[in-house]
C-alpha cells in the first residue's frame, strides 16, 4: 500500500487592529439656544467593532466661546432641577484682568492627560474658565483703585461628559456617553471631545477620535428650580400635552409633573424662582381651570380645583433675588389630572404652564399568586415562602388581613412571618408561610395583604392536601439494618432477601410508627405471581396503631424449591392513608445448613487503646463482639472448620465445631480497632469438608472527637450573688464529630486539666481513680444531663447549672467527658459566688464563777466572710448591766475579722446570771449572743483536772459522784474550750450515780506560760456543792500523716497532702515546707519537688 504524502498548504493570518468608533443615536447633537442655567443632555454611543476589548478614555481638547450674532427667540423661563448658582451677566463691563484671561473667539490649550496618554495624546486644553465681575454696581469715582477692584467669578464650563473615567468596551459592544450642556451666558460655545484608545503595549501608537460640539445660550428672565421628579415625563404624558396644545391653540406648554402614590394625601411642589436678569421682574400666576382627562374609575367626577397655588402666587423680584412658590396637588382618585396656569411677567409676557398630576397605585406585587404547600399529615407542619416585590423608590408598609388567614368553613389557621412590616425601596421581602392542620382534607386559603397607598390588597391563594394519619414504616433485616419504606405509586420498595435455604422459613421484622394524634388501622396482603414458589406469612396481618405510638411485628418468607424470585409483592394498606408496596427478590438453594448473617458490619467503633493509662495492653482495650449463627437442618452433624488466621484487629472463634442435628452453632467475631481507618476482611469457613462459606467482615476505627459547636473554651458565670438568683444556667451544644455513636458521662472536676503525657507514665503502686472519685464534690455546680448518648455527627444541648448556696471565690471546674477509659476536658467553668455573710466565732460566752467587784474578760470575734462591708452596733438587753462589749460600734471590712473584749463585773452575789446581746448589721440580719456567769463565794476546789494535749485534738475526763437520795445535783460548766455531758445511772426517777464527762478540745495553742482554765460546779441542796477546776495546756500540733514509700528510680510519684479547717468559717493557711533527705550525708542534692499555692483559703 502506497503511503500518503502530506500536502503542504498556506494559511494567511491577518491581524485586525482594534478600532474605536463612535456613532450618535440622533442625527446630530443639537445644543442651540438653550436657556441659561437650564441643562440639556444628549447621548453619544461609542462602538467597539473589533474582536478584542478596548480601553477608552474621554477628554475635552478645546473649548471656545463667541458672541451670538444671529437673532433668535428667547425663552423667558429656564427650568432645571439644579440650583442657579452665581449669576453672571454679559452686559456688565469687563475689567482689564478679565479681558487678558479670556477673549472672544480664542482657543486655549491644556496640559497633557495623565496615565497612559502622556506620550501619545496631543496637548489638551483647559476647561473654559471665564472670570467676570459680579452683578453689583460699579464703584464710584471717589473710590480708590484697590477698593473698586473685586474678586473675579469662575464661570463653569458649559459642556461635561459622563463617564469621565477609563472605560473598557467588550468586543462588538458599545458604551453610551452622556453629554450635558448648561450655559450660563448668552454666548455661542464650541468644544472638541476626544476619545483615546489606550493600547496594552506602551510603545504602540495611540488611536484617537474626535467629536465637535456646538451650542449656544439664551439668557431668560427667570430661573425655576423644581424637583427632579417634576421633570420626569412619559410618552403618555407627552402625547397628552401635544393634544392639549392643539386644542388650546397655544404655541408651547411648559410641563411640570406631580408623580404621587395613592389618592389620600395632598402633595406639595416647591418652585424656587430666581431673577437672573439685570432688571426687576414682576410675576403673577393665573389659574385657568382644571382639565379632566382619564381616571381609573369612570364613575368619579373631577374636582373643580385639584391643583392650586398655595403660597406667593404674586410677587416682585429684584436682580439676583429669589422667591419660593408652592403648588398643592389634591388627588381625589387614581388617574391623570391636568391643570392650566398662566405666568404673567411684567404684565405683558405670558408663559403657559401645564401641571400634570399622576396619581397611581404603588408597583408592588407578590412573587406568585398561587402557592401549593407540600402534602402533610394532621398536626404536622408544612411550610413554604413567597416574596413581596417593591418596585417603588419609596418605603411602603404592609400588613396581612387576619380574617383572610382562616379557611372557609373549617377551623384552620394559616401563619405568616412577618405579619406586618416595612418594604424597603426597590427591594424583595421574604414571607414565610406555615400551616399546622388539625384535620384531613384539601384546605384552601384566600390570603390578602394590604399595602400602604394602595386601594386594593394583594391576593394569594394557598392550598394544601392533608392526610388523616402520619405513618412511618420500617423493615429491619437480620443484620439489624433499617430500611424506610415510601408510599406507592411514588416508590416501589425493593427488599433484597439474599440467598436462603429451601424449606427454611426466614423471619424479618417491621415497625409501623403512627405520628398523628389519632389511631389508624392497617392490613397486610401478599401478591404472588403465577406458579410462585414463595409463601409469605405475616404474624399480625390486620391491626391498629394507637396515637403517637408504634407497633412491631414479623413476617416470614418460605421458598419451596430452588429458584430465583423477584416478582412477588407484599402490600401494606393504611386505612385513610397511603399504600406501601414491597418487592421481594432473592435466591433459594437446598443446603443442609444455614449461616446468617453473611455480612458482619461493626460500623464505626471508637479507639480506646491509645488513651488507656498504663500502656496499650490488650486487656484494657474496648472490644466489640458479634455472633454469626449456623443452623443445622439435616439429620447428621455439621462440622465447621476455620482457616482464618487471626489478625491484630480481628479474632474469629468457632464456639461449636460440631453442630448436632436441628441445633444452632455459634461463631464469635471480635473486633478490636487499633487506629483510625477502615477495616475489611473475608473469613472463609469449610462446612462438612466440601462447602465453602465466605463471611465478609468490615468495621471502622474512629477517635473520640467531641467539642462544643461554638468552640467554647471557658464558661464564665461571672459574679453570682447569693439571694438574687435561685439558679443560673449556661446552655451549650455538644457536637460528636466522630464517625460512631458515643455514650458520654459528664463530670465537673476540680482538678487541673489532665496532662496529655499522663498515659505514658507508669504509676507503680498507685490506684487509678475515675471521675468523680478524683475530685471533691461541688454542691453548687452541676451538669445536666450527666449521661449523654450522641450518634455520629449529632449535636445535643447540655446545661451547666449553678445553684448558689454559700460563698465561694475563684471557682474553677473542668467539664470532663468520659467515654469508657477516655477522658477529655471540654472547657473550664469559672465563677465567683459573692454575697454578705457575717458570723460570730461563738454564740454563747459562759464566764467562770467570779467574785464580787472582780472583772473577768473573754474574747469574741465578728467574722465578715462576704464581699461587702457593713457597720455594726451592739446593744445589751439587761438593766443594770454586768456585761460590757467593746467596741460597741464600728465598721467591718470585707473578708476581715473584728475582735471584741467582753467583760463580766458583778456588783453583788448572784447564783446565775444571763442576758442577750444583739449585734445590728447594715443590710444583714441581727446576730445574737448569749452571755452567762455567776458571782458566788468561791469554795475550795475538791480536785484540779489537768489536760495537756496537742492543739486540734481532744481529751476526755469523767467525774463520778453519788447522787443524793433525797435531793438534786446540778452541774454548771464554764470555760471556752470545755464541754460536758451529764450521765445519770440507776432508776429514771431515783438515780444513784452521776457521771459527768468533760471534753477539752483546744483550737489554738496556749502561750508558753499560759493555760486554758475552766470550772465545774455540782450544786446540791442545803448548800452542798462540789467545785472542780480544769487547767488545759495546748501543745504544738502533731504531724497529720507520716508517709514512707519505696519508689523505683527515674519514675515520678505524686502524693497529695490534705489540710483540714476546724473552724466554721474561712481562714488563711500559710504553707511552709522543708525537705531533709535521709542518708544524704551532707550532700546538697534534693530529690523532692513541690507544687503548692502559698496562700490557700479553705472553707
């Protein structure tokens, strides 16, 4: 075969330069004889016929002005929406400076344009700036030359172009420029407008195109400044003005428009009239009558005066002066009204004005007029959204009519959100519609929404189909998988049975959930094809489901011969509800055994081995087990052989190697994930030496990933005052980012955040504590719920609650989540429970027996354990008073103590004396103190009882006396650190022995030569008394605990030390420590270290 030779050919490539051309939409740009201070705008279109984008910049190259030589007709009135600004007259004599700057018929050149035009564009000209004197009279000859010369006024250039910035024109597209001409003098103006194409390459040539602009100004008598909306006309208004001009025989109408919404309010147009001539002008507005044109309602009758001049219809204006004339429009109906006015100037010139009033409804509509909500069930929400479109540049109010939200003939109510509100200018407002039906059927609503300044409301038809019951049907396979069923005919549910044994009935489960508020009936039916080998049986074919409940049942499938089936159906009919169709498909084979399930899926399992304290021993890991059953259908034993080699993550144990006839054997699968990954394995079993069965095992190891949705690290309750709030709560949302479900136990731990290296430390000989054993229980803070079940990617709310019961400063608790052996700190809970709390160190002071004219002293302490200071004052309820407290009044600072000296000085002998003293505190309750004592002749003590014990320990002594047979024996005990218990032995009515037990419990140490004294007096009849004296010595404290441990080298050991507060109020502990290593033999090495807070407040 002959090879084909390549044929050369030539391609001509022609580069078409990108051109920038311009074209005018009108035949020409006409700016001739425009009234001064009145603007005219015309459009200029610049085309890009090339195939590449073009960058274009516009600029004026030259501007000229010359006196007008030809005769023209002047307009007496100039109308614009911009203010007149400074008034300049051409007939005013010019100064020498003015004639030097600008001369008629000359052209001035400007500087170069900036940017890319520096080396391409020709020299441009400055904007036209003429300097002219003001309209004031010339100075008198007596004035000096410096006083007569005035500052010149800058004349703005008459031509301007928009846009002025650099513009990029796409291929085959155009850009429209707006050219505005606003003369301020009666001159003929000219300008050259240039368009420059900016090349992408700075070295290439600049392409430019020019447009010549010409215009002339005509100086009127008056300038009228009106709102911009008054100049906005439509083709319909222009046609009406033309027709009205022909009917009236008037050469020209000047048109002003009232464009209003609605027909209820009056609208005012303010016109600012300025005399821009050099002579005085008188004016007068004459009303020539209303003209009725078109109304939206033909039954309306025109009002004789819909427009009137309400302010300054007549006046006189000096040169440069202004007046504001007001016109009021009264729309009595929607439509277009016209009113003819004549403006008489200097009693000889007449200008005809036509005021056009357009009263219309606002342009507001709904996104659609018909809305069909999704079908739902009774008491189940169905919702959708619509939009209200406001096409007006004004704010409008809307409100739905409440009566239209009710259905016709039924007690059904539709909800809209928001019900009322404001529509922003040129906006789209979303409206949410919700419907919760009460009964079944088709429901229709005719919704109406009223709009401000609109006579008729907006209408919307909403429909919804409601079923009588809300039901969910779920099939449950032998693997535990759930399959949700959907109603027919939308979906035909296909359920794969798989491979089953012939003549072995397979059982499957179903669940019917009724979510509606009333019960519903159901019925199962089987639909077979011709010559089907299937037999389907339902345990409860007909039944009823109660309201908001579920019913579970079973159905079985039996195949009579070897076959493949896929055309048999099982139907579930819900009364007054949907129909469900289930298509069964599978394969039936005749085997002597049956293994199920064939697929073992452990799904997502959490990894716990890496977090176990003490290493990664296999016995500490969390293991997941599943059972596979093998049923023997034959008359002989079934033997199972396992040829699978166990791996690190999967263990297979055959629990029954030989299965007796018609019994079931079990195979145990143990899944032990070691890292975060997906596991898959196929386990092969040999049955009876000739059948091979494959069981697919899969699972996934996942890590515990739980966090708060908003990533809260610190929950700060701030300052919580006692008594103000009973309970303070903080709600958080906890998210499970793991791929598996977790069961968490939540605790508030007072310990510090767990060290991430703690899992790598071998705590030899130490006991591992779990929450909440490792921390003190805090009665004020609690987390709810304490146990939480979270599915994969599920978030639930938890609440941290504080119920203040007592003051607690600088509370710091860690919120810890515990999953089996995993502990994870979620966040830190901080709070400061404050309040007012005062107490006395004791509420009873019992003085020792005191002789007359002697004084006994005791010490009393007022403790301010709160965060607020308060003034105090003591009062003693006794006259005459033998007790004194000093100081009697003062101020207690927060977190401080006040010491008082209590004196007892009896003036006469008395056996027993007691009284009460009250300490009145600001913003707190009154504290009560009981004082007691006696003044007797001191008998000699029968016995001295001595105590000598370490501080914060106790010692007990017992005094025994015979009880008098006819009389009493009463004990009286005094002393600050002494307490006693009286015991009587014998008959209840006639005791024989008295045993008094004295306990000495010192809380503070005694000085070197000081003691704690106390007295016990046993008072009997006939002045028969027994006196005992107690002398107590409080020694330095003993060590709380002696700890001796034999520890391995190079491994840390932590030992907590516990301090106990014996008092009923907070006190400050200062910690000192000194380490003396035994056997150091003078070495300076110290093998001990400590972490402690130097100042610890313990309650």
